[in-house]
C-alpha cells in the first residue's frame, strides 16, 4: 500500500462524506479532523505510529449501523493506515 493509494482512499472518503445524509455535526467534525491529521502526516512525510488507524476504526464502529457505505470507506482508510504505518 502506498501513500498515493491512501490519498485516493481519502478522496473517496471525502466524496462519500459529502454524499452521506443524516450525519451529526459532531460525526462530520470528527471525520474531518481525522482526515486532516492524515493529510498533515503525509505533508510532513513522517510516519506516525498508531493512533490514526485506531481513530478511524472507532469512527467506523460508531457509524456501522446508521451509515454502512461510509463505514466501509472509513474502514478502507484505516486498513491503508495500518499497512503504511501511519
């Protein structure tokens, strides 16, 4: 898994987020903050161990019942984070 692939997944997640209805402001803010952390880590070209993958997995578990498509997109990002070590 490359950082380029992670960026593609983040773009897909941004798209899915913009198309998802009935998300609370808190849920949207939580996802956007986590995505910004990833963007910052990628810009710094640094690896950050743990944390971000865990954050995405927690978000996915909270969205699982109400937003399955968004949960899938979040899970794919979490998998990519684990594979590249961010």
